[in-house]
C-alpha cells in the first residue's frame, strides 16, 4: 500500500518537474524566437536608413564639389582669364554664386531610425559587435568631424558679408540689379577678388575648408559602406 503511494507520488512529482522543465524550455524558445525577430527588424531598419543616408551624401558630395569647382573658376581662372562658359556649366544664377560665398551648408543626414533604436534600447538585439562599433564610429566620430568642418566654414563665411559690404559694395549691389547679367556679375566678383589680396586670401582659406570638408565626407561614406557590408553579414548569419 505504502509502496503504491510512493510510486504514485513519485510519478506525479516527475510529471510536475517535466511539465515545469518543458514550460521553461518553451518559454526560452519563445523568447529566443522573439529576440531573433527583433534583431532582424533592427538590422533591416538600419539597412533602410543606410540607403537614405547614401542618397543624402551623394547629393552633398555633388553640391560641395560644385562649390569647389565654382570657387576655383574665380581663384584660378584658365590662362589667367575668367572663363564664363565654365561658370555657366555649373550655374546660371547669381544667387547660386553668392550662396557659396556667404551661406554655409549644414550636414544633417537622416538618422531618425538610428536615434529611435538607441533611445528605445533596441540596439541590445544586435549581436554583432562589429556592427555596433561601426555605428558608433559613423554616427559619433565621423559625424562630429564633419560638423566641426561645417562650423569652421560657418565662422569664415560669417566674416565674408560684412567685409564685402564695406570693401566691395559693387558685388552686393550687382547681385540685386536685374540689369546685370550673371556674366557681368561674375566679372565684377572676379575683379574684386584679384584686386584685393585680403578678399582673395579669404577665398583661398574657404577653398581649403571646402576641400577638407569633402575629404571627411568621403571617409564618412567609406564607413557607411563598411556598415552596410557588416549588416548584410549579420542578417545572413
């Protein structure tokens, strides 16, 4: 009798233990499956944002490159003479020429998805340390270098307008005079630059800043390519 009770309760105990074990196993499996879904979701979201950032960077690279080309046409004209045709290949607008002199160009890539992932803590689902390392390098180190270059450009350009207004008002007045064509405006600006070493020196420094800024952008874009490769590997694994 006692033996039967022992066997009965032993079986019930084993069944309970097995039930708890199976329950924990299914729960762990469910958590693992959910974590995997979140991991793919986060990586896929970063993939989409990479495409948006690449498009943004391509546009910036082209715009900044045109700024440098335009500046060089005024600073270092072919055969020592301003080539209006070369300028017109870049722009036919007086406003566009003035822009590269007095307005700085911000760098604000689309980072909403990345910032949301960081703020929500979902980055924990990304297992690849390489992906995390490149994300930090891209959105912290490389981005801060570009922002610093933009700030230097901003500070230099803020000195342009008051200097030109005081020393070369003809450039400012020609910009708003509808009777003065872009060809004539370009000639007036070129004359101002090559007749005033102080103004020319400012443009030389601006050219250096712009070239430095675009070189940092290229590093940023290389890091972006590295990130894309690592995310593709992480998703495949």
